[in-house]
């Protein structure tokens, strides 16, 4: 197993807890994944920092996420889902609870669309939050200018989440590289199983993209487990997911940057 450096951060994980009501617009069954279960995973992997990302299932009710940040302690931060008309008081409350970004899930969902993105960015920019965007990466050329024009930094999920993995010379992947090179965007090396057509254990069609991202601009990459791997039955082994970094980022210095230094800058650890 990869021995991670001190201060390593999991930059995308979720907490699901039966104590919190599911948004009525969400119909998919939820995993049981409370914060105490994640702490066991964190200990197993040797991680000390975590970023709790609001699950879609809870819509704009971020209580499960903010309570998880509290339970995980001072080395946790979070990403909330907020509506374009969220109040300043609510944003301040979320910031004090450890939230440092707003999630815009732009695959088909009942909560947000691309039309909402500029308004949300304008609301959260005064707090120095970023926008975390999940989309089909093949759409990046269409939205590249919009993302670069936002008043916030932007974090792209899951290696760009190309719903059909593309070659590294594809226009959409080149768009992602340009976004990183702008100095205003980041990408998460995470969840290859969500889009890979090759499958475990190497997810080679996605791994080639992760390797290219880390080689091209390691200063703009972070890593994440995507625990508890929602929608995967059975879920992948957490150690195997971490060990993909040995292939994706073979050097100790760039791995430390991706696991420790970049998350500290992005999330304010």
C-alpha cells in the first residue's frame, strides 16, 4: 500500500446518515456511510485531512455535510450545494462550519443547471470559495470560456469525468489542460470506475488521462477517494483506489504536492 506523506488529504468523499431527510426529488437508495465509518477508512489509508462533499441526495440541505465536518474535526473542510438565491446569512453560516466551495453537479439532476452557475459563483466569490463542477468532460470546449470567466476558482471532478473516455489529444481533454494552465482551475484525480470501460483493477482508459493530467500540471491536481463509492455494488477496495496513485503519479515529490500541498492551498488547511 502507498505510504502517504503527513498531512495527506482526501479531497472528495461523502457522508450519508439516516438521521437526515432525503430530498423528495431524489429517488435512488442511499448507502449507509456515517462519518464514524469514514474515520476507519481514513485511518487505514493513513490520511489526516478530508473534504466532505454534499451528496446530491440531500439537495440544498447541507446539515449532514456540516455535521460531518464537525465530527471529523479541525482537519476537515467541505463543499456545499447552494441555490442561486442562497442568503448571505446562510453562506456565512456554512463558511463558519468549514465549507470552502459550492458544488455544481451538471449531469442530469433536479437541482441545478448551467444557467445557475454564474449566479452561484457571484454569490460565493466574496467568501473566496471555489466552484466544484461535475459534468461530462466532453462538454468542456462548450463551457471553457464560461468557466474561465467566473469570479471564482473552479475544481473539475473525477479526471474531467469524460463519460466516454477520450484520447489525450482529444479537443475536450486539451480544453481541460488549458483550464489547468490558466492557474484558476484544478482537477481531482479520482473515481476512475465511474467512467472506465476497461474496468478494474487498472481502469486503463481513465488512468491514461489521470497520468497525463498529473504529468502536465501537478500543481493543479488533487486526489480523492470518492468514498463510499455511491452507486458501486460491490464498491472498490479503498486501498486499491489509493494505490492507483503509484501508477498515476510515480514520483514522491509530485505525490506530496497532490496529496498535501495543493489541498492545503485550495481548502485552506
